[in-house]
């Protein structure tokens, strides 16, 4: 996978170049030197967005009732009463 970086000006002047580059990997488009947008192919976008299951989906999976899970308790000093004065 190749990551390509283009300025907004380069992107506006040669959109087909950006589309061709997206075939090899993400294209980062910058505004004033800072990353602002990412161009992906639709296939890559769908792969990225569909691979993330929600916590509800993960908890509803069959066979999870057999997994022994005991989360650690939080320390009492992680919170303090609010000062409303």
C-alpha cells in the first residue's frame, strides 16, 4: 500500500492523478500543509467501514457465554467529588 500526499491545489488541478493514486492506497489531501481529507477507493472505504463491529454485535455473538471475563476494578482515586463553590 502506497500513501500519497497532495495539496488541495494539486488535487484540484489533477483529480485523475489523485484517483489513480487511490488505486494503490490512501491519498491524503492537505490544506496549508496540514492533512485535511483522505481519498479512498469505494472498495477500501467499504472494507474499512464494514470491518468494525459494534459492541452490541460483539456481545450478541454465539459462544461468548463461555468466555471468562472479569474486568479489573477501577481505583477509587480516579474520581473526586465536584467542587460546586
